[in-house]
DNA sequence: ACTAGATTCAAACAGTTGTTTGATACACTT
DNA sequence: AAGTGTATCAAACAACTGTTTGAATCTAGT
């Protein structure tokens, strides 16, 4: 293993990540990846044992980043009332989705894996989705003032979760109207909207 | 044109619809379609001029059905206060999504076209999404008591819309937990939840 | 019965896919 | 300087893609 070897391996990894995120596993060819990474066609098989080997490694990196997003949301709301915890969760999520430049491909990648699953989806569900929803459900149970297995908890968590998801890269919204562009300013406005909208909804559901 | 001719044409159409909905345009081969429709490999090219010709025709049928869903939602809320119009919209949408048996492929098909667009997406946006969102935004403007171009209108419409979308067939939810099954009973409960949650959110956003 | 047009079919087409191969170039140790 | 193991490369591989072809089959009109 030499320094140059790791370089081509890394180039394949990042080229594959961007292409898989943009077009999905099936529509990206090994030749596309190698052309973008300036490597030979056989390089993917040599370094990763095949196309799915490269995909699995890209997915592992994406999973690690998303786990850190969940952790960041948790820390941002630590030792605060549940209302602030929810607001922190929404804010961290939205800013990571559109903000952090060189990680923006990850959320597009995950969204694609969820709508068009490969066998690797189970890993994502177990290691990312379930812990994240468990944290969100904990906040909901506090806000609703009811046990965590109350059916209202899961429903409110869903309502919050999908509003956050809707801010991800989405081919429809971008073609609908220029008013749906995601800039840092509209992002803060959207965080406020989702938090206020959802907190009012939760309070009403919690009531008599 | 004879009766039997229309039969194979129709078989191709329905086989293509189901397969396109389940796996997407790229992952379905014309040989898959013809095998399912018990027709020769050349049948697709003969009757539809090619794979995309068949896809376009499937999409047109889906567009017509979705337009009728929008119309049904509009009629269900006609001459009622905006709160009831919103509830009717959510109810019609959810019942059509999971309810009507032999049309259930349509929503899966549309969801796939939206997350993994073909050139035909523009037709869907113009003829389905925009009219539907325009109707929903009208209700929002009434509920908020503000002009329709107020930024809060689009945001609230988004919040309602994505909660409805989340009830569509979704590979993640079905693998998460059996608690997310969509039966006629949970469907009514979900309609109530989304309507109550959203109306409270809208009222809060409309306030001072 | 015969023709004309429409439909079906097996076979083959050219292009692309992921993967394999064997030779070559390279850096490092002995 | 010879040897060793790793990495790259052009070329070829078999399998699969959508589409075309030309003959065979069928139906309807005269």
C-alpha cells in the first residue's frame, strides 16, 4: 500500500458517492465512476471487489455522518425544556441538510436509498432511522405528557419528521417555483415555521 | 383493430403500469413486461413505438386519475367552511392513496416519478401538482386570513401536503414497525390527526 | 376462396453493462 | 541488480439492454 494507491481509492470513493447520490445505484455505471475519478475501468473491482462493494463503503460513510447529525441534535438540546429540544432538532437537521457543503451529497444519497431501496436499506434503518426516531419520540412523549407507546407519540413524530424531510433536495419543489429555493435565510424562516407549526399542533393533540 | 388486439395492448398497459410503479422506469425491462403480459418481446414496440411510448401512456392514465382525485377533494369540500375543506382534502387524499384497490399502483408510480424523475415529470407538475397545490393554497389563505402570495401560505401548504404524502407506500415505514400498517381504521385516525395537528398549527401561524 | 391489412412470433441486431484477464509499470527489500 | 508484491492498464468477456427484421398467422371484406 503506497500513498498513490490510497489516492485513487479515495478518488473512486468520492466520485462514486457523488454519482450514486445524484442518480442512484442502478443508473450509475462503473465506467462513469472511473471516468470521473480518472481511473481505469478495472479499478473499482480491484479496490472494492465490485460495484456493490464500492456502494457499501459509500453507504457506511454516509451512515457515520448521519449518526453524528443525530448526536449533534441531541447535544444541541441537552438540559433544555422539550420545546427547545424540538426546535434544536429541527434546526440542526435543516442546517445539516442544506448547509454543510461537502456533506450535502449524503442526504441526497440517503433519500434515494429510502425511496429506491437496495439490500443495504436495513442497515440504514437500524443504525440511523430507528435511533433518530427514538430520540424524537422521547421529546414528543414529554410534550404530550403521555407514555412513549401512546399512538399519538408516533403520529406527532411523523408529522415533524416529514416536514423536515421535505426540505431535502427534492426534484419537484425545485421545478415548481423559484420561491422554494433554500438559502440560509429561508432556512431559518423554515426552521421557525416547522417548530411553531408543530408545537401548536402537538399542544392541541395533547389537550382534551 | 380487433377485440383480441386491444386485449394484448391492454395487458401490456397494465403489466407495464404495475412494474413501472414497483421498480421504476430504468429497472424494468421490456422483456419483464412482455413476460408478465404473456406477449412477444416485439409487442411493446409494435403497439407503443418503444419502451418510453408505453411509459408515457401509463403516465397519462395516472395523471387522469390524480386529476380526478383533486376534483373529488374539491367537491367534497364545496360550500363548506375552510376548516371542513381542509379536512375533506386530507380525507379524500388518504382514502384514495391506500383505499381504492386497483388504482393503488398509481400513487406508488407517481411517488417514484417524483423521487426519480423522467422527462415526463414536467407534465405531472403542470397538470397535477400545481392545480392541487393551488387549491390547497387557497384554503390556507382563507384560514390564515392573508393574501395568497404571503410566504406563510406556501409554508403551511407544504406542511399539510407532506403529512399526506407520508401516508403513501413507503419502503422505510413498512420495515420500521408493524405499527405503521395502513388499515381503514388507522386511516381514519390518521386523517383526524393530520387535520387536527395542521389546523392548530395554522391557527398559531395566523395569530399575532 | 381469395386478397389485404393487421397482429404475432422467433431470431438476430448493435450497444451497453459489470467483471476478468494477462501484460506492464512501479516502489521497495534483499 | 535481482526479486517481490502491489497497482494500473488496454483488451476482451459473457450477459443483458431496447429495437428491428422478415416470415408466419389471423381476421375481415369481396
